[in-house]
């Protein structure tokens, strides 16, 4: 039984979603990347609603590393504006590499936390 790349990514995403769940206290940062656009949503899976989101649809920019950095910063800004500081990352079946990695790292640099250790360390330094 052979699968094409799209089906393999869908299977990886399905496996990941068994372990990753967003709550109101720690929403899921869902990252979706296509060839033309990048999307980031903060989802509360318990209430089944999107809390904040950002995308490259209206930007008209190329889908590259520089744009991924901007999307990560915008996503962190949108999340912090909604009162979200701690998230769990859902990479959507993609490797933690390239654009996905850049989105997450720029969101962290903009003030978002993905582990409780870094959140506690940040509170202690304040």
C-alpha cells in the first residue's frame, strides 16, 4: 500500500492530533502551509472555536522564510492581544523545518511561550 506525499502528511497530522489538544488555558497553535499561503490559528479544542488567526492571503508576498517570520510575529501579536501567552504547537504533519520552524521561532521571539518551563522562567525574571 503506497501513499503519495499528501496522504503521508495527512497520516502524520492525524497521528500528531491524537497527542495534541488545545484548551482555553493553552490553545493549539495550528500551522497550515500551502505553496502559495501560510495560515496560523489559535484553537480551543474544548469549545471548538478559533480564538485568533493570521494569514498571508491579503499580503501578496512570496511564501518564503522572510514571510514566515512576519506571519509568526503577527500571530504572536494577535494571540497576545487576545490574552494568550502559552500555546501548544500543531505543525500540521509538516517537518519542524524551514517555514514552520521560522513561524514558531519568530512567535517565541515576539513573546509567545510553548512550554511551561519557559513561561515560569519568564515570570521569574520579571
